[in-house]
């Protein structure tokens, strides 16, 4: 367990070993969460947390999906081409 001190300006130095372990670089924004018996520091996520149902279907497909038969045929062609190139 590491210890640190609170400065007169309310600043705390996070020990280097912990910064390295968590890949925390200079300028990283941290969320400060009150847990009731202390505080928790967590990196601020670049995007708000969302559920899959909130974002599913946002990107529309511009191509028709391939059938199983089309996929199988493409795999066979690719295998034949690789075998031929290897000889």
C-alpha cells in the first residue's frame, strides 16, 4: 500500500508505480467519486457509457449481406488461389 499527503492547495500526488501500472499520463482527466468512506479516482471516459440498445442500428449497411453460399464460394476461390500461388 502506498501513501501520499494532501497539499495546502488540496493536491495529491499519485505514486509513480500506480501511474505506471494504470497507464496514467500527464493531463489525464479523472473523475472524483465520493464512496462514502473515501474517494475513488477513475479515468474520465472519452464517451458517455451507453447500452447496446441505444446505439444498435446507427450505422446503416450500404451493401447487401452475402449468403452462406456466396461466402463458401469466396472462401474456396481464395484457398485455390493461395494453393496455386504457393506452387
